[in-house]
């Protein structure tokens, strides 16, 4: 009799597995049947007499060791999941405001794009010797206060300082993420229980 089961594969995606439940064949010895039937992804195998079970899957991040017929930690899948969570946390923090000359300015994707475009504009004006109207020498802070400059060179210096603050923030976040990944790998190398690694504090120690 065939039974269709839904299980998670090694990457955590649902997949269907067909298990054929066969009665013990009279003409085949036990050892021969053992060679014919491997333990399936659900932890069942036929020993020549009856169906045996390894037991239920302990958790999401486990995989069947068919050779030894036991559930073992799927550290690869767990590492990939934690890496995605770390990158998400890094991206979230990369939207924070940054301080420039003791004033807080927006640091989200929109602000980063606007800054890049404005730097290109000012750089072009300086290269061509094109004047920039004073009403364009402005930038608003996180409190919606408008700051203005009277000289294009001083304005350009502000924009460069702003870009440096954003770039440094981004690099430091990557460094912190790499440190987190190293710490997680150390837990895995020490054969730490999957359940304990799952509790790793993703949102802590980024400053």
C-alpha cells in the first residue's frame, strides 16, 4: 500500500514522499530486504519483518541520517536561516539616521539616493564652473529643519561628510554581522544543541 507524506527537504521547503508499505515477502530473507529498503525522510524503514520507526522529527532543523537511522542536526539549514535573519537586521539598521556635524540627518534608502544624486550634481557644477543658486544649497534634518549654505564648496564639504557617515555606518554594520556569523559558527563547532542556537540573540550587540 502506498502512502503519500509531506515533509520538509534539506532546505526547509515542503516536498512529498511516497512510502510503499509492503508485507514481508516470504521468498526473501531479512538481510536482503534490509538492503532493499532504506530509512525514508519520515524515519520509517522495513526490516524484513515489520516497519520500524526512528521516531518523530525533533524539530525544524533536523535531517534524517539514513545510514545510522537517526535524526541529526541540520546545521547547514540552521546557518542559512540565521544568516538571512542577520542580513535582515543589518539592512534594518542601515536605515537609521546618522549624525553629521552634531545634527541628525536621514539615513534610509531614499536619503542615500538623494545624497548620491546631489553629490553628482555639485561635483558636475564644480567641474564645469557652473554657479549653483543659493536656494539650492539646502538640506533638511530629521526634525524637518532646513539647513542652508552660502558657498557651494562648503555645501560640498557637508555632502561629503554626510556620505562618509553613511558609508562608515554601513561598513561597521557588515563587520558586526560577520562577527555574529563567527559566533554562530563557534556554537556549531562546539556541537551546541540546535534549540539553543535557535535562541541566538540576532538583534543584540550591533553598536
